[in-house]
C-alpha cells in the first residue's frame, strides 16, 4: 500500500512535470503580432537660424572656440537639448567689408 510520503512524492513529481511543461509552452509559443499604431503627425519645427549657425560654427573647426557668436550658438543648442525653452540668438555681427583696392596713378 502507498504511504503518505509516497503520495506527496508523486504529487511533487506531477507538479514539477506540470511546471516544466508550462515553462516549455511559454518559451516556445509564438508571440502575437504587435499592433502598429500610426505615429502622430507632428508639424515640422519652424526653421530658425540655429541650424545654419551650428553648421557655420562646425565648419570653422577649432577657430569657433574664440568666436563669441559660436559660443552663444553652442550654448543655445545645449539649452534646447536639455529641454529648456528656446531663447533668441544674439544678432549676427555685420559682415566684414573687404577694403577696395584703388590705385592712384598708373604703375609703369
């Protein structure tokens, strides 16, 4: 006749087999196809001169470290990256005008 310990041992073995089967079923089942929701349409951000200035400053290379305008542009870029509100950029300095070369007389 079966003793009490034999019944518990058989129940434990059946429980282990059931856990093992449930684990295999969970591992091998195919995942359901994910529901693809359309992305919300976000209007394109208004273009500002920050992008153009960033390109100009990055084209300067090491010279941009001494350019005060570039320092302000990079600082504004960091502010926007970290989620702070945008501020207007400082005004651009006027473009340097090349001096006109005039000759006073005929060089012969």
